[in-house]
């Protein structure tokens, strides 16, 4: 039986259900998967992310002193396997001193993870996201003499790509969720073998039937906007709040709900008060997935204002339910939202364009123009078909499992007595 260690920054996590789904897909195929999390998981989330029956999740935090000492000894014993990585941290690249210090600490954390896995018969390590957890997994794989792979989404590639050159060079293969990401990787890292960068799309469950709005609903006086996403700066909900202030000044009767929780809540609450939008805009906090259907059902328009994304699940969920979506024309989003065909796009960061398109769509939905209504109905149906054909959760999980095991099968696993093939350890790793 193949044994794979699967590491995430935090598992389970409410905003990353796909991690648990991928783990279960591999297990369904007979793979023994050892899930791991860098940060301590929230016990309240375990039942909602496919991890409620998880016999064990290897948690790296909080650190245990005895294991730390064992990790230091293990790293010293097999120093030749990670010497090149440490050289890269200290002397190569353009990372800041703070990033270099963090990478050194993450190297220790990688040794710590290797100690936890040492007697588990692990043959491969996979890590979801390219953040610091991928450095941890890479170091652990080096120390254990096995290969590792990673999945890249959006911000971990496009905004926070520290040491990504080293991670991509040392990984056995890299899965990424959009064709845009794949092109970006090959453009910025031209020395990579294109065959090791593989598109593996996410997906959602589509309801059997979408509830398309009836005319009485379309003529409702208040226009309902919905945004879904973690309250994080990269999601830029502040941009949406400022747009709502513009919409009010334009005389639009609307309500806006933002579903999600995160570190930006206090800032966003202050911004809502400063713009006197308390009666029009609501921060709903974390909304359990079973309750999202009612929010989608009420929404006239689902809006995304992120600065960076892969291909967001929220767009897939909304389109699968026959909702009109409006999103910035960035990264892989046009692969799912084809302007005027499956949804609408606006110029990223351009407030005037976002506001103008919301007003335009509101007029189309509330107007009496039969042609406009028919066009919107066609877009709703086309969007749903797009999801059913290309972003089905079940279908894409099956493809993930096929690709993952195929890529594993083509690699030549190193033995426990593995040593770098190049006699110059520093040059081999740089």
C-alpha cells in the first residue's frame, strides 16, 4: 500500500474543504494518507471538513521540546541532504532578512515534521499551498529521502512566492488549479520541465435544478448583492464597501451581505460606519455551507472584489445555482467567467467600472426589456452548464486521483539510503 503524507497549513479549515476531499479520494483508491497540519486545527471544524472520523492528524504546533531536540539531531545527522537548501536561504535570492530568518525556522520545522514521519513508512509527501508549509514539506522530504509535490492556488503563487524557485525545482510535480497559473509558472521559471506542472481544477456540487428568478422576484424594489470570502486584505472587501457608498450616492436601493470571517473584520466594520452603510451592508461572519443556499437564493448579483485569486469556489457555487456573477478580470477567473457569456467582468481595481457594471446589471434585471431578460436567462443557463461540464467536484476529484497516482507511479522513489546524485552538494541544490 502506498503511504503519502499530506500537509496543509491548517487542517481542517472551513475555507478549504478541498483538502479533506482530496485526502478521502486518495484513501478511496487504497492509499494510506497521513494528514498533517502546521497550525493547530480548530476542533469545532473537524466535523465539517471530512475529518470528524480522522484517527490522527499530525500537528506540528505546539512544538514539543523532546521532539525539537530529536529534530536538531536528525538534521545534523543528515545535514548533507539539506545543506544546499540552507545555502539558498543564506546566500541566494532576493528575500529580505526577515524572510531568511523565517525560512531557517521553517527548516527546523521541516526536520521536526520528518521526525514525526520517520517510522511511518512514508513514500511521498504532498503539501497543499505554496506558503511556508511547502518549505517544511520539502525539508522533511529531503531528510527522509523521499519525493514531495505541492498544489499552488493563487496568492501563494502570485503574491507570496518566497523561495518558490527552490520549491518548484525540488518538487517531483506541481499541481495548480488554473491554466493561467500553469502559464505563469512556466513563464517565470523557464528552466522547469513543463511536464511537471499539471492543471488540477477544483469543483463544486451543483444542485439538480437551479432556481432562476421569476419576474416578481426581479421586480423586487431592493437590489441584493452578495459577496462570499474570508475577511482578508487580499479579498479586498473594503473596495466593495467603498463601491456600495458610491451606489448609494447614485440613488440605488440595495442591500449587500458579506459572508465570511477573518482578521479584517474590525477594519471593515469601521469602514461601514464611516460610510454610514450600517442599514445597507451586513457582515454575516462565517456561514456554514448548508446555510449558503438561502443566501445565494436571495442574491440578485454575486460580486467578487479580490486582488488575487486562483479560480474561486464562490463563483463556481453561484454559477451552479444560476446566479449572475461579477468579478475582476484577473488570473484564472476568465477561464470560468467568460464576459457576457457566463457572467460579467470588470477592470480590476477600477471603482468606476465596478459601480457602472453593477448599475447596468441592476437596470437589466429590473427593466421590462424582454430581450435583456432573455439574454440574462441565457447567461444563467450557460454559466450552470460551464460548471457542470468543467467544475464538477466529483468529476474533478476523480481526475485529481488519476493524475496524482499516475505522477507518483512514474517517479523513481529514492531509498532510505538516498544521497544527492551530484557530488557538489551546494551546487546541486542551488
